[in-house]
């Protein structure tokens, strides 16, 4: 049906039957008929302005709504425009943007510098912490051997894991798109590495008939791991030292997805130009993660370890010093004890290493230094001693020495006074007295001696005997010179005592004169009486003489009438013979030998 | 920096590795070729204003026992087809290989290197053979890794073909 041939108004039943399917041309014709050609022209001219106004009224609301529904399309759509706008702004006038960014760049730079310093401090701390441990020597050796720096080796060995290198590889060509390398890492040529990694992947896929979609995702060589995440266009390869947690895998996937979104067009049309991928470095940097063993509690451990080591050292040093001081103290005590000991003179003492040396003089009578040492807690093998003999002039030693030398018998006492005079007192045999008088001499601490208090036992005995003998008398009958039997007992007693006296006197070399004096009573004449007294003396002499009493030792004397009778009451007492002993040198205290 | 993947393709013992060794210094040893069938090297050449990085995939030569891994050719921007002038059969293999490669990665620039030209007197390949190749529109360069002939030339020509600019070789970066 040719619509142009039929007037519009001539077919109302059709229009009424189905208005929705009416031909647009019919509507335009209707509008033209109703409003006229001029008005339509005006409306056409005003339409763009009207639409812009309508959009501007709802634009803000639309953007807000899009954000509220967290739809990313709008943001993604705006990215090229914003980027271009910024680029244009920089090209037109760089000052506007730089002024706007200035307040942000300042703090950001400071933050970044602070972080860098913190990292540096941390690596220094780690270096210090390990600089003296036994491990550190091993590491120093390793550093020397491998030509790495010590700090680098410390970092490597304290590492749980570190992502050392991240490569973004174009999947089809195996060409490197971008890479980042952590500090202190030595890496091979990344172009070659990425091609080789691609070749290895291809090799594995071909060689082991890997199902499509599957790919090599981990290479492990010793402590090195290479994690490979493959996307449709690009591959992310991470070189990891140590054992990384599985979360890292998730991060790699996310990063690869982000890169695919952000660089969809450059990836698709890749002709070998790396330039469009330069900005992908920021994504790759996020994958350069590391974790250290000592991180976290490192700061606490360090002082503890150090303090423990220092503590032990101080304790040992203290113990050693204590022992040294104690030993030194004991030594000084011992030396001062020796110095105070009579008969010992310390001349020199010194300490060499752990040994002690001592030299001095020792009186033979002094206490033994070795015995004194045994009383201390010093080890005898630590001490070397050299003693020269000498005589001490100490009072006690002088007395002791004379006591030893003289060996006095019981009953004799020696005493040394302050003037170094030796006082000898008591009773002693004549023989010891004369021996001691020969031994005593001045010197060796002795100035003089005094024996006034010393009594001779022998002389004492002689005096007693003399007394006894001189007390007795042998009595006679009137006119008789015959010794009566009644007088025999007296005669024998006289004979015994006299013999003992003479023997003792001879032993001590004493000169003795014995006189027998005969007496008569006054009856008769003097001449007769004189004769009688002589006869009586001679009779006694003859009776006394026997071995031990030689006749030449005895002299007789006729005294005639006794002028001084011993007993006036008894006339018989006048008729007697008495014995008189003369010993000029007999006294109790012997005269000094000198 | 523009990078291109370039493959060395050819029959067994045609001198591919020697040609690459003449051209670059790499980090991988030759043992990779016999283990995984490829060895990777890199060469930077000046093409006009921009340097071009050629990543060379030296693929282990095909012989009657081992087919080359076609997957190694994926993404190549060009390749060198190496023929040993002293062995006629290497030309036949090269022709077959070229067909395989083109079938696998499409029509990309390539240059035929007629290697061992220092032994040209004892070549089995005849001028007629070369004429036939020229008929196919193949670009051919006579080379000798031993005497360093045509090597730089071949790489430069390939670089030029790949980028469409005139290329000039430069010592390895």
C-alpha cells in the first residue's frame, strides 16, 4: 500500500485500530499540520540546549546514585577523561596543579623518608644483633666467600621469606613488560629470565600434556621459589626466597586482575613497546613483600640476650675477682701471722700469677711456717717458701734456748729479766752447777747471769753431815783410854758419816781437815790428863781408820782438861774425843767458776 | 624500549647457535638447548632513532628424531631460517619448517641464512636452488659464523622488516 497516495486524514479507522504501530511519518505529518512549519524549526533549534539543561539537573544525582550502588563503570569510564584533563592542565599551566598538590606532597615525602630511615635502622639493628653471635662468624665467612656484604647475608639468613623480584610478562611473546626488584637483590637480565620462564612453561605444558587452562605455577629450587600466576594476556612471576604464606598467592591474583583491567587495551595490542606499562610498577611494588624471623620480638630479645650474656660475664668476673681477692686476703693474713710469730722474719713476699713466693729467716726454735700454712685455707702447692736459719734475740727465745742448752734438773728455775740477765735458782747437784757455769756465756741475747738463788745439793749434804759428826762424842771411863763397848754404836755412826763426808767432799774437790780432839776430866794432874787425852784421841783414830777414811786425812790433838765441857752435868762428858771438820771452801752457794 | 621475540629455526647442526654466539653474549649455557630445546639470548640493535631489543630464541634443530617445539614460536615477531649450504637436505627441511611455522604463527618476517659460506666451494646447494627460493620471494643472506660474514646484516635486515625502519647493528648491551 502506497501511503503517500492516501491522505492521512482519510483513514481514521486504521489509526484508531492500532495507534502504537502508527507510522512515525504519520505523526510528523500530523504535527506539521497542527503546529505549522515555523514552530517546528524553532523547536529543532532549541532541542540541544533543552537536553543539556535537563541532563545537568540530574547529573549530580546520577553520579551520587552510581557511587551509592558501588558501580565501578562510571569511575572506569571517567579515568581516561580525568587523566587527559590532568595532562592538559600540566601542559597548560603546571603551577595550578603543583600548588594544589603541594600540601599533599610535603607530608607524603616526609612519611616516605621516615619509612626509609626506619627500614635502615631495622637493618642496622639486625646487623648489630647478629654481629657478635656465633652465627655471625658463619655469615661473615659466607659474605666473604660469596662477595656479598655482611648486611646482605644477615638479611638473607634472618628471612622467613622475601619477594626479591616481580616480573610482568606478556603471555604470548614471553617478552618482559615490567619488573621490580627488591633492594639488595642481585638479579639476572629480566628480559632473558622472562623469556626463559615462558620457554620452561611451554616445555612443561608440551612435555607433560597439561590440560588446557592448566599451567606451571610453582618452581622450587633450594630456598628459591618462583610463583607464576597466569592471566589471559599477562603472566606475573614472583621470585621468592624462603617460604611465603599462601595469602601471597591471593595477592598475586588480585594484582594480575588489576593489571588486566587497567591495561586491557595495551595488552591486547602489544607490539613490543614497554612504555605503556611503566605505571604498572606501583602494582608490582605491592607484591615485594618480606618477613623476618626476628621481627616483632626482636627488640625485646636483644636486650635480654645482651643482658644475660653481660650478667653471666659479670658473674664469672665477680666470682673470679672474689676468689682472687679472697685468696689475696688469706695470703696477707698468713704473711702478717708469720710476721708476728716469734723466731720468724719475713724478708720478701710476692705474688706471681696465681702463685705466692716468700723468703725469710727462721729461728730453729720457732714454730714451723709449713705447719702454720696448713692451718690456713691456702693451697700448699700455691706457695713456695725459702727460710734461712738465724738466732732470734727475742726474750722468750733466749730463755728457751738457754733452757735447752743447760737442761736444768728438777728443782732449778731459769728466769730472764728485762735486762737480759738469766736468774738461776733452786737446788741442783754440784756437778750440774759446775757444768752450767762452764756453759754460760754472754751474747745470743744474754747479758749476764745470777746464781745467787742456786743451792748445791752436795754442799747442803756435807754441811748436814758435818753438823751430825761434830755433835757426837765418844766417851771414856775415868783414867781409861780404852773404847768401851757402849761407845761402839757412836763410833760406827761417826765412822759411816765420816766416810760419806769424805767421799762427797772428794767428788766436788773440796779440801777437808779432820781433827780428833781428846779430853780428860779435871781429876788428876795436868800432865797425866794431857797424856790421857792424847791416848784417847789416838785410840779413836785407830778405831776410825778403815778403807775410805785414810789415816793421813786425820790429825789428833790432846786438849787436856776440857775447858768447855759439852755437858757440865755429866762428868763422863768431860772424858771424850770430839771430831772437828774444817773445809774452808764449804758453803752452800758455790763461788763462780771465774 | 621496543622488544621483539625472534626465533632461530633450522635443521640440526646448521650453525644457529654459532650465529647467535657471534651476535650476542648471553647468560645461559648451550646445555639448555639439549635439555629443554631452546636457549635464550638478547641483542640490542639500533633501528633509526629507537633501539630495538631482540630476544633470541635459539630453538634446537630439527632432525629425523626430534621435531622442534612449535610452542616456542608463539608470539615471535620474526625468525631466521638457517640452512647449511654444505648439506642439501637442510634446505628441504628449511622449506618444510617455513611452512610449519607460517601455519603456526602466521606470516611474520623471516630471512633465510645460507650459512657456512666460508665453505662455498663445497656447497651442495646450487644456484638453481637459490633461484627457486628467490622465486618464492624469500630474502636470503649468505653467512658464515666462523668468518663473521653476513651475521650482523641478517639481524639488521630482520629488525628492519619487523619495525619497518632501517636497522643498524650495535654491540650487545
